[in-house]
């Protein structure tokens, strides 16, 4: 039996705008995931805490106070009341989002989870392509720097040749006898 194609229930743009870079990792906040899954943040966090052994540090971590301040400044919100935060949120890496599918079993959570995983995969491909382009550009720059040095060397040799031409040259070859 063929697998049924699951249509996204939310726009990919909405999901992408909820992905942040923290500790050099692409992550999503507990509150954003809860909103996407259609559950309260506390319900999501309770499910995670009941299954905490499924969420090691590379799957999920809690923001430090400094990271929270940095994140708040990134989204241009400085008022704690607007955020509704009493403590720093949990953030989930791509692996943590995958693991959430085993903890939250509602049809909406499963569907959104599939969509999020696909988006993470596309982001990883984009970053990989971006890295390849950066390497190619670095190679081109290196070659150009070598070309600049070679061109400079050619001009130095040309200058030396021009200076040698300006100096009187001693004639070589057959000289008629002067009588």
C-alpha cells in the first residue's frame, strides 16, 4: 500500500521563521514547537520531562540567561511580560524535533513534525551548497592573488628590461678597421 502524501498544514515560511541559530546549531524553541503542534508549551515540556532520557544535550538544552537575552534582542523584544517567560525556554535541535514525534502522538503533531524535518533537511542542503560555494570562491581568490603576484613580477622584469635598453650598449660583431 502506497504511503499517503501528507500536505503541510502550515506554511513553510512560518516554520523557517521559527528556526534560530544558537550555539552554532539550528534549533527551535519549545513555545514555537508547542504552537505549531497545537498544544500548550507546558504540555509539551511535561511530555519531554516524562521522557527526559530521550533528550540528551545534543537533542535539547535550556537557554542560559545570556543566550536568552541575546535571543530576545534578535527578535527585538525586550519585555519579559511580552514573552511570557518565567524561566529560559528549552530549545530542540533537529534530532530533538525528531524525538518529539515519539513523545507527541496527535495527528497534527505528527504532520507538523514531518514538515519540520523536511525543512531542516532542505536547510542542511542549502548550507552544504553554500559551504561548497565558499570553498570555490576561496580557491578563485587564491588563484587571483597568485595571478596578481605573477603580473607584478612580469612588470618588474619589463621595467628592468626598459632600464637596460636606456643604457648605452657596447657594439658587438664585425668592426671595420679604422685606418
